[in-house]
C-alpha cells in the first residue's frame, strides 16, 4: 500500500514549466516565433545593405532596372570610345584582331583625309561660275577617288596579312573595318587612337 501511494503521488505532481522560454505546445526549438513578419520593403532594404541585390518586385521594376543597366552600360562604352581605353570598349571592339587593325591604321599615313579635302574643293568649285575652276575641281575629285581606291586595296592587304600572321585561326573580318577607319582624320575616329602615327615622334 505504501508503494502504491508513492507512485500515485509522483504521477500527480505538476509538470515543470519549460526553461527555454518557448511557448507551450511544442516548437520550443523554433526561433523567431511570436514576432511579426517583416515587410517586403524592409526585407529588400536589408538584403541590399548586406550586399545582395534584391529580386525585382514586379515586371515593371524589372524593366526599369534593365533600362537603367543598359543606359549605364551605354555611357560606359561611350566613355571608352572617347578615351580609347580598350578595357572599357564594347566587346566587339575589344577583339584583338580589331585592335591590331586600328593600331595599324592609326600609325599609317592614309589617303582618306586628303580625299575629304579634295571633296570639299570639288563642292566649292562647283559653286564658282567659272568653267576652268570647275574643271580643275572635277579632275582633283577624280584623282582623289583613284588615290583612295588604290590606298584601300593596299591597306586591306596589309592588315589581312598582319592579322593572319598573328592570329592564323581568326575569322574576324578587318578589311572593310580598316578602310572605313582610314577614310577619317585621326580626331574623328572612334574608338579614339591610343597610338601615334609613325614620324610624329
């Protein structure tokens, strides 16, 4: 009887309260319960402060971010084109074959700028009411066209040979690219030259 009484007394004793501060009903090992869920804007700001870019909240937000990124990239590319810094140029302008072609054109004396002068003389001569002046301007223009044609052929062969020697497996086309660049004065070329012409010190 004494043994039965002791067992009854022990089973009737109240359970001790939890010591870890958790709410009754289980889940004592789950932290953060009982606190309000943070707002989406606050969560995005917290992630941004932590160095993690938050996901766009909507399609409109995604389009806005995309436009801003394209604008920033375009401005960076333009700055690279103006400075001639190869590391800041668009990807196609950073191709080593194009860099080689640009440098060769920029260090060479080209006929293109002189042709622009001949074209300006031809235009002005056409406004002068004098047959001889117009005839001289026409001959000068024809001579300029012939000189540009010959110079373009020579330039395209020279550039192709240099690219083939340095990059034998390359498929990048540089002939037309070089000819178009050679037609312009150095200050008008984009990307800006970062080498000097032979003979300029």
